[in-house]
């Protein structure tokens, strides 16, 4: 037997062992799933018309619908307000003071830094 044939034989044995172990583990996992599963397939199979009790929602009175609608509207309004840019705290009566040169310098540096980062 040549070295090439010996190498092919070793590779074939190794690949065979790998696939055998994978199939064994697959079967072992399937067995464990069957043993530990809480569902019993075939026993009490539900028809398409029946729905499990967990999917049925209780009837909500109309008053609760309006309360939920109001709560949703308030949540949306708060989210919109949160995304708006904040106004300068020094702004009074619709007139804002000018920025100092120091603030202008640092704000320009921040803008340039963001542009460089991409």
C-alpha cells in the first residue's frame, strides 16, 4: 500500500467516524426530546376549528378601549417630544442670547470630529 492510498484510507476512516458520531448525537437529541417533551403527539389532537384557551382574549369593555387609546396617544406624544431637539435653556421670550466664542469653538470641534469619523 502506497503512502497516498494509506492517507486516503485514514481520511475516509476519520470522515466516517465524524459523520457516525454526528448521526449518533442527532438520534440521542431526538430521543431526549421525546422523553422530556410535555406534549403527547396524537393524544387529544385539536381540530382546525378549535383554539386553545391560551389564545382566547377576554372581552374588553368599551371604557377600557378608550383608556388604552388615551394611554397610547400620550405615549406617542411623549416619544415625539423626546426626539425633538432641545431648545437653549437661556432662551426667554422667544429671543436667545448669542453663543460665546468659547462655545462656538467647541461646538465646531464636535461637528468636525463627527464628520471625520464618518
